[in-house]
């Protein structure tokens, strides 16, 4: 298959690399000239385990290429994936579809033969209908089908999620398009038979509904963790006890700082915006968003209690600042609210993150160290913010030469009992 991927961001790059790995001829398009030049030189703009090797291998095998020329790429392709950004409108919380419709207009001018136009970006329900209407003309009659094919890629595990999917959702009423896409995805679904064909609108809503449900699970266990602290119960026991029920499942039942990243915050807000337009009450999702948005306040209160309200001059080290492990994504990370607050209170902030220095922080006020020991040296408080594997087996008495210091483990990576044996003043979530 000849595939054109429009948008060489997170979804576009991973999808393009994986489709080419399956033997397809893939062209990734982006309007950002510098990004395309970097990709041609082997410089990958995002951190995703295994992606760099995958891209380099398929470029070498001449199955994957990068360009800024959308017109030629669309005209050569059999299948066109739209993978551009749909950021949140800060005023309305709607998904901003400007990039989507710009691309659709460009595709309209280059429909030289039958093509399947696939919406991979997360878009509100009926967006596919609008794109279909936009593409319709006398010249383009019978030259296209618009399909919804939402992505379910977790940052840090995106390649595995693509190659071994829980499900492939295809939304279309076209038998022709459905048969072609079954063949495209056959190498991924032949062992699991998880190809799910539905209507286009249903496919669009599945993405939002799935993310809202998972966000709700995260928020739910965080609120239960708050209750556990009052009752002196271990939230890990609660997570395990309810997660063993097959109807509930254990995934996304880990207490912590709340959800962040590019998907859950954006999609839950967009879903609420859709429900508001349709005058439908999504009270559970509304409560989830409200609770998660205020999660950082709970963390700040805990830090205040740990430091006994004495912030000035305290050296505080953050181990990890990204919203989760396995990614360099800082979007909606709780560190973006915690660190500036602590700065204003007079604390000296240092941090170490495996993905390197972050431009989001003021270099003069927040010091980055390229190793754990340097970052933690002489710290009064170490905050384990992100659950990177290299943070799970640390000897804190060796990496911090201070006799008396505290640890706030907001990922519950360590045992309170073991910390107590090592004479470390240790705090965690819901325990």
C-alpha cells in the first residue's frame, strides 16, 4: 500500500514508522521544514522508546520518507491519514479543528484517483461528516471515502500498542474502504481478531468515551487514596482488591498526581464541550475533570505539611518532571504547577529527568542536573514525581549526603516499612 501520513507529530511518526515496518510505502508530510530536515538527518523530534531505530531502519530500506510537499504525496497515495494536532481552545474547550480543515482543503485539490481519507486525529463527533461535505464536488465524485480510525497509543509504549493492538476501530459505511483497511491491518489483527467495524460517528465517539473512562478511573482511585489516608488504610491494597474483579480490572487504578499529557485532559474537556452543545449532562466526566484539575492543590498541601510550612531556603529535588515515564511530554504535568509555587515560596529547586533539560522552567530559578546523585545532594526534600525505572531501586542514604532529609513519593514506588528501617522520613500517597 502507498500511504501518506499528514502531520509528523507523535501519532503521525509512530503510525508512519509502524506501517512502513509492515512493508508499506509511507510518506510522512509536515509543513514544518526544520522538522522534516531533522527527520531526514535521523533527528527524531519526540522521545519514544524504539522509535528512532524503527525510523532509521525503514528509511534505509526505502519504505519511509519525509517531505513538506503535501500535493505530490497525496496524489501518489492510496490511503491518506490525517494526523494533525487538534489542540484545546482555551476559551471554549472545543477541539480546534483549523489544521484538520486546512488539510482537508489541500486533499480536495489533489484527488486524482480513488483514495481512503482516514481521520486519525482525535476529533468531535460529526467531523467526518463535515470533511465529507467539504471534499464533495462534481470532479471528486466516487474518488474518496472518509473513514474514522482513532488511535489508542500510550506515550512510552506506542510502538507496542500499534503492533499489538487491543483493537483496531474502523468507522465507515463503505464496504470498499472497509475491505481495503482490513487488508492493511491484517498483519496486526490476524492473531487476535480484534478488528472492529462500526459507523463513522461511533468510531469518533469511542475515542472520547474510552479516554474519559480511563481518566475517571485515575481520578476515582486518587479520591479513594485521600480517604485511605484518613482511615490509615493502604490504597495499594484497595487497588488490588477491586482490580482483581474482572469487571473493573487493575489498570489505571494507581494513586498518584492525576492524569496529564496530550490526550486525557484535552479529550475530557472536548467531550464536555460536545455534551454542552447537545444539552446532555455528563456529570461523571465533569466531576472527573474538576477533581483532576485540583489534584495539584492536594499535593501542595501535602508538601506544606511535610515541610511544616517552612519553604524558604529548603532545597527540593524533583526526580522526574514529565507527566509519566517513557515520554518527554510535559503537557499538563503536575510539576508545571508545583515547581513555580515552591519557587515563589523561596525554595531552591533542582531536578533530574532521563529525557533531559526542560525549557518550561526558568533556568536561573530551577537547576537541572544530568544525574540523580548531583540533583539529590544536600536535599531537604526529594519528590519522586515520575515513575521512571531508574528511580525504583535507589539507595537514598548514599545519593544524599544529608543526615536528615525527607522523601515524598507521589508514585508509591517504595515500601514505607523499608524506608522506616533505613531511618528515612518517608511520605507517599494514600498509605
